[in-house]
């Protein structure tokens, strides 16, 4: 394939991505409608679900997952996945809490920055394994999931950091509200808007979509695929580090088991939010809406006194339905592109 042919292939891939993005926007609207139905029906059955305290809890519960879903989206659109985010959250949460407990005089912004850098370092390890060493992302991040968690357990040594050990000014970050909106939700919203703007308007963001649409064409078109993949993992790790310190402020009690298994909720939010698991399409806005929908379902089922096992089954069913829908959309887009190519050839 020549460079000219590669550029043509990239244009066709971008055309397909635009088609899928139009469908994704419809899916995002569908999530909004589903949220409206969920809140309306549950509120009709139990009006306490629509109280300020209940809605505030839903925002708090979805904020961390939404932030992680934003980072995970950067990785998934490049045809990769990061299973280690929960361990990075746990490692940064315990590390930040331990520093604040043992060194009360350390400025909180310094600790937050340190946790972000720790997460970015973990993301860099994943990125080098996947982007440079060419280890399949599923295998590489499954290995680092256990490796990072093992480091967390070794660091903790069975110790638990309690809320009483940390400064009140730090703990207030997890519960404070601004204009009635919880601060963690505002932080997640700020991250969402910044990353969403970057993906849409910056060349680096558009190149991530090009890589996910066709890695071979992206290479021939001059895109530095390895660098972009590493950068996506680093950004995802940095957001996981920020989520970790937010977790410590939100819950107060931190040990080596923090966020265990949370990676499944994050991936579910991303896929339910319309990000194609095969890469190349989707938005961070959809992923954040997916996190909000899953948090709303969990809260609604708890209000309706539905068994916790049923909640897990419902989340699993949503994930399977989203993957099936993604596959159907991919087949339809492929058919549309074939018709377009046939028409162009004529």
C-alpha cells in the first residue's frame, strides 16, 4: 500500500468514524432518555429517590467511576484496554492517605500531584508494554493489575489508614459542595470537558481515533502510533491516580483492598456509554453518562430493595447488550462504507 493509498484509506476510516459518531450521539441521547425513565419510575414508586440527599449520593458514587471511564475511553478508542486501573486507584489512594497521615504538614496539593504522577508512572509502564513491546493490552494490563496490587499490599503491610489519621481539610474535599454540587462531581465534570475538547479539537485526539479505526493506515499516514498509545495509557494512569486520592478523601478509610474489582465497573460504563470495544469511535461524554446510568441503577435497585446479586446481573446484562449493539453497528457501518466505495468507484 502506497502513502497515497494509505491517506485514502485513512479518509475512508474517518468517514466511517463520523458515521459511527452520529450513531453514538443517538446512543448518548438514548442514555439520557433511559436516565429520565429510571429517575421518573423510581421516584414515582419511592419519592425519597428524588430528594437532594439521594441525588447527591448518586453524583458522589458516579464521580470517581466517571473520571476513570474518561481515562479508559482514551485507551479503548485505540483498540486497547486497561484492566489495571483499579490497582492504580488503590495504590495512589493508600499512598496519598499514608503520606497525609504520617506527615500532616505536607501541603495537600503536593500530595494530589504526587498521586497523579504515581498513576502516570503506572500508566507509562502499561503504555511501554503495549505500545513498544507489543504485548497484547489484555495480557499486559492483567499482569500489571496483579503487580500493582501486590506492591500496594507490600506497602501497606496490613496497615489501614483511618479518617481520624488524616487532616479534616483533606477529608472535606470528598464531601464539600459548591452551589449544591459535590466537589468530586465538579472535578469529574472539569476532567470530562477538558478531555472531550482535546479529543475533538486537537490533532493528537483525532489521531487516537485514526489509530483505532485502522492502525496500519495510521502508520502509513505518518501517525506516531507507539507514542500516541503510550500517551493514552499515561493519561489514563494519571486520571486513575487523581481518582485514587479522591477516593481517599471521599471514604476516609483506606487499605490495600481499595477499589478491588472496580475495573469491571469502569469498562461497563465505557461500553454502555457507546465507546466501541473494537476501537475507533465513541466519546468521553457517553462514557460519563454510562457511569451515571450504572450508578443510578444501583441506587434505584437499592431503594427498591432489590438483591445485590440482581444488581450485578443487571449490570452484566447491560454490558452484553451494549457489546452486541456495538457489533451490529460495526457491521452496518462496514456495509455503508462498502456501498460508498462502490458508488465512488462508479
